[in-house]
C-alpha cells in the first residue's frame, strides 16, 4: 500500500537510555564460502543508484581475486560475485573513490605479500571504473614494492583530487618500512611516492581525517610495535614527521583505525583496535578523545575483546551520536551503543556467527531510508577547501555550487563513507552542497574464515510493526473483527508516522479502513486496537480469503507492515 502524502518533520532528538541495536544477530545475507576476504566496502559501481559490495580476497593465506556483488535493486546480492578480477594476489584492504575524476567509483587495493608469500613484497594497485564496470586487470600499480595491508584515499595536499596513502609493514617477519603517499595529478597517480614518513614502522591501517580541525585532511596510522601516529597537513603539504603519537601502549598491535566525532563537539575523535595476537598488544578497542585543542594521547574508553580487528561508526539510533561497531578474529561483530559520547563496558549487540572479521562498513542497500535532496550551505572564510557534510556515510553528491558555479567532477573529490568534500579552489563567497543520505543503514562485514561467507545485516525498520490477529479467522457480513496492531520505534528520537489498516480481497481493489498519524517516543511502543464490522453488501470479490494488513508509512513509503488472513463467507 502506498500513499502520496509527504513525510512530516521529526521532532527534536532526545537523549535518553539507549534501546536495542536494530539488527538481527543472524545475518540476512551470506556470500559463498571459501573466500579469504579482507577488504570490503559498499559503493555504486555500475551507476544504477544502488550500493554494490566490493571485496578483496587473499590475506596472507591464498592468492585470490577482487570481487563485486551487484545490488539487485532491492538490496539483495547474489551468492556468487557478479564480477571478478582477472589477476590474483594476497589482497589486503581496499579503498573506493573517483580517482581519475570521471564520475565513476574506482577501487584501490593493497597487496600484502608478493606471489611467493612471506618474504616476497607486495604493492598497491588500482582498478579504474570504465563507465560502470571495473577493468579486469589494474591499469595502475606502484613501481615500488613493499608489504601493505591497507590503503586509503584522501586529499593529502588540498588540491581537490584523491591521493593514495598506503600503510606499509609486515610485523611477523619483515623489517619496518616507511608509510607513503602517491599524489594525484590530473586524475593520474604517480607510480613512485613523493611522500614518505620519516619514521619506519609496521603500519597495518591508515585513515584520513581533520584531526587538528584546521580545515584540511591529516593522516593517521595504527602500528604493530610502535605508538599510533598522526601526520598533520599544513598549508597543503603533509608533514613527514609525526605530529601526534599515542602514549598508552608503547608496543601495541594496531590493526584498524578510523575517525568519528563520537561526542558531537565538532572535533574528530580517533578509534583504534589493538589486537593482542602479537606480544604487547592490549586486545582492546579504544577511543582517543579530541578536546578541541588536540587529541588526548591516552584513550578515554576501551573494552577488552582479544583479537580485535575492524572498527567503524554509524548513527544507528538517529540521535546524532554514532555507535561503534567492532570486529574480532573468531569473535564476530559487536556493537556498542553511544549515549552522549559514552560507551558501555560491554557490547550491546553481538552477531551469532563468530566469523573472522576484517572490515565493517555501512550503507542503505534497499533505499528504504533515503533522505531526498539535502541542501547544506556553508559559512565561507575564503581559504577552506575541505567541508564535512554532517552525515556519514553520504549516499550521493548531487551537486556542488561554489560562488554561483556548478562544479564538475574534476573540481572536487569526496569520501562518501566519511562524508566530506574537498575542492580544487577555496570558494570566496558561497558554497552549497546538495546530497542524499540515509536513516536506515545496512551493515556489511568481511570475513576470512573459509567456512563462512561475507555477511550483510539488514537494519530493522525505523518503526517496526507486529499484529495480534483475531482468535478466529472465518467471518460473515455483519461480524466484528477484533485485533491489535503494535508499533515500536527503533530510534532515540520522537518518530511521527502514519499508521494504516487495510484489507486486500482476492479480487478487486483494497479497502482502506484507517489512516492517521501517531507519534512514538524514543524507543517507544504503541498498541492500537481495531474493531471492524464486516459490512453487508460486500462486492463478490471480497468473499474468500482476504489479507488484512497494518503498516507504518513515512514519505509515501511503507517502512514496515504485518498481516494476517481471514476468510469471508
């Protein structure tokens, strides 16, 4: 059932005790098994407006392929990949973005080991997207070799295009090496890096973010055997000396890292997983808080999980405070609720399958939570080129208008997952970014346990609907049908929704019996009793088995529905 009525605005968020995490503990989709999957991301590869799933397989176990699972348009993926690379490697993590600025999402992949495995160095490579399909073999590859488990795309020199930063190191047997950046000029990456860090270490992950709040992207690494580090970008140049270093563990086993504003104070905080497989690792997820004058060098929160791996943030309760999703090897995925920047000592949710988690990422796969065109107008100081949109992930950049002119893809770069845009030229008077985002995020998880596939967890509807059917199911004209509908909010805000009840006969159009608005408090529930008399003189098409449905409707879209059958005789 659909309606042309527009969604009414939501009331202001409220900060109260957190409700349940809106995912089933059992995955809603699982790919084929036998893949040793490490890297993963959601990205619209074929340009049909739906997010696809991109994964890189191999790790240090088997030489395997990069793969794409295409979205069927309803949020579903095939069991087997829709596309595979022709080449095989010991693939690590990947990064997605429009490197050559032609409007299509490209894929950069770290190759951890060379063809001979340990003792043979890998590299980094890029699969360009040619009008909706990735090339079968990478057209760009670094000319230098090294061990690399992770890479990231970001604007490292504030010139409006995506540069490729690479975390370098193999802590099991290899010597420490220097992390590096391959700069982008005119949509083409250099094949030898113009930037290398002064320090040599074993870095396992890398992430871009404006750590010091000065309006450009800085570069963070988490390492094995040394402190986590951040290199600051100053005046369009990335400094090669460490600008920030953690002090809580001098011999960590940093596995993954990411930025997020967890306390909504406008400053990016820094999250790291410190795996304890190697000696010295603490085995914890931890968050370093940004006080506005810089990141603290010791974490304000941590939780012990052992072989911790992936970390990612998403605002699942829609109150402005992102939840933390963390993974571990043979421990599965866990989620910690965020209450005004405070995380609990134990996870609020855990997956039922204990997969070997490597990457966690979020996006709206079925489109049921899309927010239509959102217009963001920025205050301009004449020098800033980097702008955070206030939502992450962002679904699509529709247009960017700077100083009255619409920018082309060659005039800016973006990271949709992190929700920022970086322009070639700083606007001098006005900047408007039009984009779409979603309130209903699915969660993707990669896994290298070859007995389990990659996983997708589908978010519960913002308003869930159940029904208690009548005690009998056969009725005649004049009989009273009594039942109850039950509505439950999964968000930490007031939800205003249309509630509907209708009957769908075997033949002919449906009959709408009720349609009105209800407001649910944060994580609130509402029960609505129905007492409907079956009218006399029904059209013949109503006799037989009819379906009675109750639904929550927002913006003309059915968020959730529940139904039962009755027989009219």
